[in-house]
């Protein structure tokens, strides 16, 4: 190795992170951060965090659970006036759909309220520290608690960020929320992979509607679409007498194992409807519906 490479490597500044620590901060997070090659500093309040940011830059700030989402968003707005591209992950004990939407508008990196897993938080921290470009990935075109319209960049990391916001935004029982989130992620990733072709210059359009008796998610990708009959590589098109036909088709085409996403999604939500071009899909989940009454066929509008 060229000695110059060593000099360049060693001169690369370590990522810096500011954590607003309180009594509720999981001790495992302290232990985990100690193992990373990041410069981590701790403060005990949002006021101290703002003072620290005014003195020097940080790549990421993680707020304390003890403060409200509104307080943390106010901190983010003040930090943005000093450092426009600062990343922030908001932790709060309680949050509303309005708080989540405001965090999206203010371009918070992520948002966690109530009960969340240590693994999901640390994964999001790594995503924030490792992604060089992030703050133009999710655009809020319009938003009310009942009707949200977003434009989402076609890359995996942006999809991961969006899913956390989506889970926080959806107001329904946990079991049903998990079902909708699974189906939504499958359809979103299909749109990003096959419609947007992982091209970060392309965007997927998403609309989320929460009506009195149903939740609906509309996903429109920038691709040319497809015909449902072309999905021979997906389990959804397997004939009844050959439920694993798609496996050999995927192997012949050099595709990785899988192909069950749409099929599982059909059974987790009540309706799944594609438009004629195949580049737009509508997911509908009825509230308090009887699982036995679900329509499980894949339909084209």
C-alpha cells in the first residue's frame, strides 16, 4: 500500500455525534456508542445541545426521550438556522401524527416515540452516520393527519427512513399496523427497485389516507409499468397445482430467492389494486374488518 494512502486514511475526520442524555436513555446505547469509531459527546438538555452546535459541527444529534417532540423539533429548527444540513433523530415518550408530519416537514432524519427496539434505533444511527446525502430524500408535498402526499427518492436507505416515519404516522392497533407496514414496504421496495431502478434522481409518489373506516396507501413509481401476467417470477402467479413454480423461474433468470412479497401482502390487507399500466398500486385496509371477509385476489383497475 502506498504510504500516502495511510496518511489520507488517518487524516479523515471521525464522525461526530451529540447525544442529549437523560435517565431514560438505554444503557446499551452508551455501551454501543463506546465501541464505534465516532466522537460522541453528551449533554443533559436541549439548551446545552444548541450551545454545543453553535460552537462546532456535529454529524448527528440524538434527543432525549424526556423532552416532547415539539421541543425537539423546535431545537431542530434552531440548529438548522446555524447548520442547515444537520441530522437529528428524535426520541420522545409520546407523539402524535401531527408531530410526525412536522418532523418530516422539518427534515428530521428519523423519529421514535413510545416503545421501540434498541436494534432499530442503532440501525438508524448507523444509517445517519454513514450516508453522505440524505436531506433531500423525502419531500412533503402536502400533509394533514388524514391525507399525506410524499415524494420519496429511489434508494434503499431512504426507504428505510420512510418506514420508521410510516410506522409512527399510522394510527391503528399494533397487529394491524404491522400487517399494513409489511405490505407497504413490499410495494414500496418493488416501486423503488423495478420502477425507479434504484436511480436516486427518480422519485416514488406516495399518498396515505386515513378515513373513518379504512386506511389506504397509493404508491406510484416512475417506471413504465408491467402487466400482471408478466409476474411469472412471483409466487402470486403460481398455478394452484404448482405452488412453487416461481422458484425455478427465478433461478433460470438469475434472480435471488424470494418472490413471496406480493402474495403475502395480498393476505395481510383487504384489497390490492393495480392500475392498467402497472406502475401504480392502491393498498386498502379496512378498520375492524373480519379477516375471513378479505378479498385476496390481485386486481387490476
